[in-house]
């Protein structure tokens, strides 16, 4: 996986959005999924920069899709086995950190 053996938070968010959508998916759809699932309105360029970085690491791959209604072709992303493995490692890491804590994993705000 390159210089480090774990994913950053935003990398996890992007990969999980791609996993939820199923492949292939393009950047704008991934952006919408992040917003829909988390309420977090990230910039579309941040999504594309992250996808490009993860493609260089071999976590995702891309290919040009067909253009819609005479527009530009979309760049569609696919989660690679290395990306799935990285997500699994990140989940195991977080689960092991949560283990033994006294704060529940899910806490709803009452405000």
C-alpha cells in the first residue's frame, strides 16, 4: 500500500462510498453518496484528488465510460482487491481501538 499501511479517514469515506455504490462509479456519484450517507458536504475536487492518489496506490482503478447525452465521457472507478483489504485492515484497527472503551460505538445527539 505504499509508505503507510493504513487509510486516512477521508480515504476510508471515499472507498466506503464506492463500495456502497458498487462499481463502476464516477466521482460525482461518489460525492453524492458521501453527502447522502454522512451529511458531510465535501468538495468534488477533494474526491477526485483522493481517487487519483488511491489509484496510484493500486486501491482503485479507473476507465473512461460512455458519455451521457453528448457530454464528456465519465471516469468510472472500481474498487480493487487491495482497496478491499485496506478497508478491512482499517476496520480491524478501529475495532481493536474501540474494544475495551467505555463509550458506546454509536451515540445519538439529544440537542
